[in-house]
C-alpha cells in the first residue's frame, strides 16, 4: 500500500514540475492540458497526506505537505501580490495602504459619477463569443450596466456584428476596429469597440499564428498613448506549437517600434492593454513569458482572488483563461467575471486607472528559466539555418 502511495506522490510531483519548464517547451501535446490542471493537484496532495497521517508514515506525510505548499504557491498570488518579495511584511503593509486609498477614491468617484475614459479611469470588458453564439442583447445590456468604455470580443461572426449593431452597441461605443475574417481564424475574428474616437487603428496589431489582433490607439496626452488590442491565440487542440507561439508573440505589443523617421525625437510612451481569451494562465510557462515581456495581469494586480471564466456550465473546477493584461502606469480594480448567455466563457470586466508610478512584476508570474534558454530549440535552429 505504501509503495503505491509513493508512486502516486512521485507522479503528482512530476506533474507539478511541468509548470517549471522553460517558456515554449510547454508547446507540445498534452502538456498544455496537464499544466492547466495543476491548480487542482492540491486535492491529490491533501488526500495523500491524510492517508500518510492515518498510516503514521510521517516522512511520507511531510513530502505530501511540501507538494501541497508548492501546488498552492502561484495560486496565492491572486490574493497576495509580491508574496515572494524580500520583505513580505513591508509589501503587505504597502498593499493594504494602497488598497484603502483606492477604495476611498472609488467611494468618492461613486458619489460624483461613474468612471470615464477621459478622467483616467475606465471600465473594460472582454468576452469569447463562442462561434458568434453569444447573446447580442445581453452583451449590449452588460456594456450599458457596467459603463464599459472599451469592449473586446473574440470568436465573432459577421452575423453577430450585425446583431450587436441592431441591439444598439454603436450608440454606446460608436468606434470599432475588427480583424479581417480569414479561413484560418480560430472560431471567428476579433474586434474592439470604443467610446471615444481613436487616433490610430489597425486590423493586425501584431502577427501571431491565430486570428488577427485588431488594435486601436488613443492619445491621452502629447507624450502618452494607450493601445487596446483584442487577442485570441489558438487553443492547444488546434496546434500546441502555434498555441505557445501565439501567446509569446503577443509580447511584441509591450514594446512598440521606435519612430525611425525621427529617432532623436523625445520618447513617446505607449501603454498597451490586451484583452481576450488567451487560452492560458500563470501555471503555463508561455503565459508567464508573455507577462515577463512587460505586462501585468489585472486579477494578479488587484489581488482579490481568482476570477475563473471557463467553462460556464461547470461551477467548479472552472479555470482562468480569459485575461486583461497591461503594461506600466495602469492599476486594475473591481475585476469581475460576468455571465453572458450563449457563450461558454464568462466575460471578464475590470476598471483600469492611469497612474504615474511603475508597478512591480508579480513574483508568481516571473519566468522560471533565464532569457538565454531558447523556448523552441529545433525551430530556432531552422530559422538560423534559413538566414
């Protein structure tokens, strides 16, 4: 009996260790699926630990306890940001003070009026529309009730876009940019809607092996812009390698290209917000690679708990794959998952607030391996040979 329990424990530990692979190495089937389930391994470690205690096998129970703690480390980041910082007590005190200040400010804003895009606070919403089957009327009603200033939708169809127009979305968010529909789209094309007129827009903000990533840019000051993009990397079932490449490839949006026409011009700061079904979460090395490129996850930034979004028909265990991520000079609050009829995903809403200071990268989202370790050695070798 004890030998069988040890074998199960070793298998669970090896399973958990998959989350520590180098970024990109998780792009091989069935690793994305196995890694997505690692947040549930605490159940197995707990059951094994109880069995060890009942059998008075203290060494075995201690190993189970270590596995249990390891399985919960990344998950705790959704409640406590900077858990691994050198001075955790100081980080906790700072976060409590900042949270109280934000709550006081939110109360003032609530009494004076709803947040607006032009006063530095704005509500964003993202939803995977499940092959265009999401209820257009409920999407528009949610946009109105949540006072959404930026809406990102994935798996759109031309028919759903017409339904959204008929339901009055254009009256609430009159400006939009859609991706170009293609035969290779994963479930449909993407789109982003805005309350105010953008300075620039493009159907392809960054090229990834998936549906187009439409992006719009707003100028908030002479030296600062905000770019919003709606993204949907392929799911692993459509190709694990393309799944990983698509997630990592979104990191290019964190570093807009320099103005080559005027290289000596003062640096123009661009804040980037990516909204969408990213088909991954922090246990996946590819997603942590994306965050390490300069992004912050809204749920991790707010640190008020998990906001699982998929699937809607399964209350538990529901997983986190829809995200609002952003670069520096924004802070997230009031992150919520919202049910929309017709979709198999919950919508994800968040309030973003402009700020002057930099946000430290959440320790639980940092890469395990150094930048010098290649994510996909064989492909990189082929590319170098072609050069």
